[in-house]
């Protein structure tokens, strides 16, 4: 039953009686959103963070909408706006804008000022009336769907009948075309599809594009105030949507889930391509290009000839509108959206985008929010909206990764060869502008290969480079060395976007270069009557490719055009010189060598999001240390300290349910300091083994031990095997090792879990399992070691990043040059502690859970390091200089918790 929680004058509906920390979380969240600030919120896993975000944010949105409706009604009734009338702009900008935009400051006569004010008020009232009419229509449409169920099923039945008729007609046309002389027309049609349309620069298109823009604006729906919630993975987003469904807001909230084509595509022919790049390209290829419109007659003729090749049966405007209404009517996650798409025969990928303007809560992955081009393509408008970024502990890395790019010698040579062949084939048909840009791209590719020390016209696999090694260059230095500083990369980037040359080239190589796109699959369902008769008449060659999908599934994944990867690299080179670097890596042969763009300043991309949105919440289970977020993202993005609010709450578990210990020495008094020079010494590896042997005797269930790298884990495992320590460990705990391959993780975790469950039931000599894992690996994030799966977590050493890394050195230098107080020096420590906090937070997952945490390294006892642990762990830490007292404390803790009586 929902609980009506009240903090001050604010009501927070909640599915149960919330913890006090949840009340504090929601109240602070509400204040941050109301004030238009940026909040950094830390709430440990197991404290109900998702529900607190949902109920706090949607409570604010509820109150905001009510207040706005009241003020709009007042404005429509009286024609006078209240002093604090809610505009769409962010509150933090309103005072500055009012001061700068005040009419009196222009020095105009009073009558002109009054006239302008009255006109603005009249325009505002007219706009409000239009919005209210649209809103009323939308609500009526959704109500009709919600209460008139038979209408919904009637529409579905009619749709199925129409689809069946279209399919049968299409099938008969295919048969006639195969039996007749349709082949030449199909080939001509393919050539037309592959040919680049006439390219016009933005300046040339200004006069033409006006009419199209007006049409698009008329069709575009007004965006209501909404919350954009994003997380890293689709599974995290699905989990969040299910929390919304269970919350008191689950019935009334208009929510839309956005995802990639790979997750949302319901066209089996496209989905079988496997690779995300291929699915994206094939989907876009099947949509009609705006550049191919010449005149209505040509368009109709072309449509008649190419419909079977270019159109997707799920890309149906009316059906996608129907899907949009279904999405807005009831909260659905990604899986439910895909099922709905199949039922309605509408594309969930595009249909869900139609729902964005009317949605109150939009759920989407990082990439769609943080990448400007993807954001605009999806129709996401952040102006005046609220943004919540969850699981944000690796937000900086995510932004850096999204905007970095790498190309190797093979890709460069392959793209040059393909594009050269394309130009030769269509030279006489291509317009001058297209030829000019294609030649520029070919020149760029040739120069990039030259910088690596190769020849673009020779096989990259057989080209051995005279000079090897890695160089790091500024963007300008790289452009000068490549001799391409005279080319306007911004114009080349715009050409890539507008002409879609990468996709055209992919289509060309698919058609003529031996990379086959799978043919349309025929339905495998049982057919009767006329359907079976029509299919039985199909010629043999047309049916032959039906085995291809099965063959393809077992083969290696196919990649898209290499020019697409190069397009990303060229776009990265348009970054400001001080904000990025180019790493030139020469590795023996040209095919192994690469050019990599490294983004140093993630705030240049984050600043756009911060500037547009009304308020932002950056949330996570472990946000410590927060200095990186403040310095690298917010300060660099120009956000003042007065606009940033930090909130961190404790855990819901009783304080005595957790025992964190910093252990400075082992059983044989060996000092524990796992620096690079000492960690592989036999006595250090033996000491870790002895500590684990002792722990296995007192810790029930599962024990998870984290190492700094896969390499160190393998070395220490081999040493224990040789010394016999592994055999001693295996007496009490069955030993599992984190696999290198991601597809084996699930199997290892299942076996680990089964072993612990079996041992708890049998009560024999073996008491559970020991899992050897890696910091930053597959098991240090997103895996729950709750209850018996993780009664003790051990961290061996401090997982500092490699100081010899060129990228890290450059990042540190960049931070020292651009920010005060030399933050570059603390970057390594911050990166290390972020990784530690993620790993040790795996064990405690709910209120009744308990676990011990053992940090094996005396450096953890330093005040500066302790300060970067999460507060709920830091407050309970015990520093033990000797192993004896530490072991006694651990034994007592686990005895009391395992047997409370």
C-alpha cells in the first residue's frame, strides 16, 4: 500500500513507509530541482535509490505542472501574467535574462515599450491556447484508447487483414518479376540507390530549405516539461522502468523508453545482421533519403521500382502513431515495447521517438543523451527540462569514450580502395561537388597512411614499418604533419553527414565487393490455402538463400564500411586543439598500426547538456571521490560553485552489520604494501595466500577477493599452485576464477552460487566458495554478492592505473595546466579509489545483509585515502597494524552474525 510521506509542505507518495534517509534524499532532490541547481547525490546500493529518485522527481513534476496550470488559467482569464509566471527556461538563468532583456534598458519611448509588452502578452496567450487545445486532444485520444478496448482490437484486426492482403500481393508481384524481365529494372534501381545525390552547401540551400523547415515545424509537437533519466545499460534502464511501474506514479505517468536499433528493431531481416553498425546502416538505407527527392513524378516512378528494396514494412506512419499512443497510455520497458511493436506491426525505434514530446519521463541510455548528434537525431530537446544521470560513477570515462575514436591501417587502406572504386564507377554520373569532396576524402586517407609510414596502394598486412613506437601529438601538430591543415574538416564533416557517403559506400561494397546483405526471409510459419500455393510457385533460386541466416549466425560478426569509423575520427579532429590529442601508434606492420583520438576535456560536450537543462541530478551508489566531477566536468563547463549541491546519505543497515578493516601486516608480520616493485615477490604472494587460508576458516559462504589486474591474478594463482597454498585453500572453499571472456561470466557465477548453496545445506568440511576477481573486471560492477554470496570482500593492494600510460600522463598534465591546485597529481589516487569503492560495495545489498571488508595494504590507513572511502564505510573502519587482533575481530564478527543466538 502506498505511503503518503510529507516533508514540510511537500507530499511524497511512496509504495511503503520510506527510510529516513529516503525522506531526506527526496526532500533535497525536490529542492535542487525547484532551484534549478545541479545535485551530486550518493546513495549506497540497497538504500532504495531508484525509488527515491522516482518519487522525489515525479513529485516535483506533479507540483510544477499544477502550478503552471494555475498560472496559465489565471493568464487566460485575466490576460495578465503573475510575477513569477513559469517559463520554460532554467531558473538559474531567469534573473540574468530579465535584467538583460528588460525593454526599458533600450531607451525607447514608453508607448513603444507598452506596445511591445502587450504584443508579447497577446502572443503568449495565443500560444497557451494552442498548447491547451493540443493537450486536450492528446488526453482525449489516450482516454479513448484506455476506455474503448474494443476499438483498439478492431483497429488491430483491420490492420492484420490489410497486412495479409499486402503480403499476398507483394508475393505475387515477386513471382511475376522473377518469371518476367524485371531483373534489369532491379539492377538499375540498385544503381540509383547507390549514387550520391547532388550535394549543396548550407549557404546554397538556405533559400530552398525554408519551406521544408516550416512544414517540419508545423508537424512538430510541443514538448511538455519532462524528466530525462539515463543510465549506462539497457538492463539498468529496464530495472528502473519496473520500479516506476511498482511506484505510486506507475499508472499516471507518461513514460517512454528509448533504445538502440539493435535492442528495438523488430524487422527480422535487419536484426539478423547482428552487428550494431550493420543494423544501423541497413535501417537508414531502408528509409527514404531526403536528398533523393527530385520531383513528384520521378519520386513516384522510383517508389514503384524500389519499394521492395528500400522500404521497411514496420516503418508505417499511422501504425507508429498508434504505437506512440499505446506507449503513452501505459508504462512499458524495452522488452514490452518490442512485443508491442510486433503486435502493432510498427517500428518501436521510431515509434517511441514520436512519444517524446508528450512524455513526462523519458528513459534512455548514456549515449543518446551525452552525444549531441545522437541527441538531435532522436528529437531530444533539453531546454528547460530536468536531467537525471544515474550510475554516474564512471560518467567522465563514458563521455571520454563516446567522443574518442580510433582507426587502423587496414581500415584506412580498405576505405581508400573502396572509395576509389566507387568514384571510378560513377565518375560520369557524379556532380562536381561530390567529386571534389570524394577526392578530398581520398587525399585525407592517403595522408593518414603516410603518417603511419605506409603506402595506401599496397596491402597493409604485408607492409612492415621502418619506424615503430607511439607518439602523442596535439591536434594542430598532427594536422600539420599529415599535411592536411589546408583542408576545412568542418566542411568535410558536414559533407559526410548530409551526403551519407559512408552508407552509400557500404551499399556499394555490399553489392559489388563480396559483402552480402542477407536476403529477405520468408515466413516459416505454417501456410494454408492460397498462401501455400503462392509460395510453392516460387522458383528455386529465390528460395536457396533461406539457409544463409543459419550459416551466418555461426560465422564471425561482419563489420560495416571502414569509412564510418574514419568519419568518427575526422569529426573528433574538429575538437579544439587544447581539448584533445592524437596518438600515432606504429606497431610493426601497417595493419596493426593506428591513429587514435583522445579527448582530454569531457566538459566541452557535457557543457551543452548543463547549459540547456533546467536542473540536473548526478546520482550513484558510490560517487566518492566527488572532486573529479566538480573539477573535470562542472568547473570546466563554467558551472559556479553556488549552483552545485552535494548530498550523501548513509546506509540502511545497522552500523554493526559491516566490519571494514585496514590490515597493515600479515600472519608472518610481512608488511603489506603492494607497490609495483614488491607485489610479485614470493613472500608477498605467500602472505596473501596465508591471509586467505585463515579467512576461509572463519568466513561462512562466499568470499570474494579482488586483485589489481588479470595478469597479477594469474601470476599469484600459478604461484599458489606451485607452493601448495591452492590445495590448502581448496579444503574449506571451492576456488573460482573470473574468466577473461565476458560470455563465460554468467556460467562461473551460477556455479559459484550453486556451490555456496549446496555447502550451506550439507554442512560438511567445505563451507562455501572463494571467487578470485579483478578490479574493473566483469565482476567488480553490476554484480550483486548479497547474503551468503559475499560475506567477506578482500581487496589486495591499491589498483592504481599505469603511470607509464601516455594517455594518463597527458590527462594529468592537462588538468594541471587548466585547473588550480594541481588536480593532476590527485587524479591517479581518485581513479584508484573509484575502482576500490565500486568493488567493495558489491557485498551489502539490503537492510538485513552483513559482511566484512578487508583492505590489504597499509597505504589505506593514510587520512587522504580514508577520506575517499564512502561515508558509511569510512565511519566504521578499523585500522589493524597486526594480523592477530584483526583475525580475532573478524572471527567474533562472523560468529555473532552467523549464529545470533
